[in-house]
C-alpha cells in the first residue's frame, strides 16, 4: 500500500507524465525513493531538470493521495501499478504506458489475446450490425474485445462480446466512477461484472475532450490488432490506428459504402494498406500465429440455420445486414404485408432475423 501512495503521488505531479515517471523508476528504483532524493540526484535523471526536481521534492499533497486510496476502496476500484504482475503485459511495453491503472472488474492473463474494435459514434445500421457480429464471433472464439465504451460502434462491440458470454474491456476517457456516455451506465456495470473497465485518470475525472485521444493508445496497447468499423475521415478512431501502427499492431478495416461519410475513413485506410476484412474469421486467420492455443475452434464455426418453410426461406434469402423495409420486402416477394409480417415474426422467433427502427428487417 505504501508503494501505491508514491505511485499516485508521481501520477498527480502535473509535469511528470508516464515517460518521465518510468525514467525515474528505472534510474532510482522504488517510487518511495524518488521522493527522498535530493535535487542534485533528481537532476541527474534525463529531462528532469531543476523545475521538475523542485516539484518532486516539494510535493505536499499526501492528504489527496490518501483520499484517492479511500475513494478507490469505496468505489470497489483496484489500483494496479506498472510493476504489478496483473498489469497487462502488452500495455507495459508501449512507450508511454500509464504508471497506474484504475480497474473495476478484473484483468486476466488471457486478456493478452485481445482485439480492439472501434469506429464511428454515429454509425449506420450496417456498421452497428457488423461491429456486433464481428465482436461476438471473436469473443466466442476466446478473444477479449477491447473498446472505448463510446456511443455507436464501441457500444456495439462491447455488446457483441457480452452476448457471447465472453470478456470485454472498456477503456475510459474519464474516471472509472463516471460512465460516459451516461446512458451506458448499465453497460459499464455489465462489462465490469465479467470483464474490466479501466482508466489512467483519477477517480472523479470528468470526460474532458482532451482525455479521449490520450486513452486511445491504451486501447491499441492492450490489443494484438485494431479493427475499424465505419469511421469518418476525421474520426477519433484513426488516432487509435495511428497508435496501433506506432506500436507495431495489426490494423484491419471493414469496407463500407463509397458514398457514406461514415465509411470514408475506413475505405481510406484500406487504400493505405490496412487489411480489408468482412468477418471475424479473416481476422483470426491473420492473427493465427499469435493466438495459437487460445482459440475455441469449435465455437468459431457458423451455427447451422434452423429449418425453414419454403415461404420463410424466400424471405430470408432476400435479407442481409442492410435494413430492408417491410414495403420493399412485400414488393420483392409479392405477398401481402400481413403475411410477410407473420413470416418475419416466425423468423425472429427462430433467432435468424431481427426487426430494427420500426418495420425494417435484417438477418441476425
């Protein structure tokens, strides 16, 4: 617990970030010793200098440190330092890894087999379905899904993993006690109950705009690769891609409609060399050498479709992941609206068709 105090103090210093913090730890040893060094000894550490040395020696906010420890305990938050055994191995090796992580839930050893799924906050129905489907299949095969719990694609990715009864990790741009967006409060509870919600920011930190680009390096750092499902040309998801490339991670992009603003970023990534993927199996194939031994091969295979009547098969065959309105369906199969809705209800009960946004239907 004494080590935690000094890690927190180091984290609270405004002019000592993760890079200089690790440099101090490497040069001096224990975090406690950092606060016991003289100015001249601290100045010997590269880039510390006179002002930073004074800041370290002059640190007096130990009450704030102790309050943070108490707040973590009250919020059922675990504090994990960069030297703890439970600190994620992949994250530890990035250049600016956080000195301390705030964790609700539990980080497990197998979470090193993780894939990040990110994308637009304002996706199309197509993007939501693809993100949920890919995440569900990756999670079902034994991989942990990492995302940022934002609206849109992030939320669909987490839900896909949860629907598979598998692990997912949410990386926040706020304190772990502050769900953002607020409507994802119940989603955050579900993630923490079976996976983990993590942040590098102190408890009570508001979801300030500048926090989100910074947290994206953690999303990619936790993952073997990053999958982008719908992203505009200026999307924050492309910041995650930039970090992934710096960290030597794989980048995958799901192609989208060339006329869609939400697909311009992903289509551009493909032009620049990102791996074009349409399903989870293609991602698994690319990462096979890195995830050997973790895959649940029997769960990757597609489940066989349930038996269908001829009429059910006719309707099923004209549906895909693009929403199709009931009026279009009835015109294509030349049956009444009442009959079509009856057949579609039967397909919904069999779990192979879903109704979204009124009378629009997609395959499940």
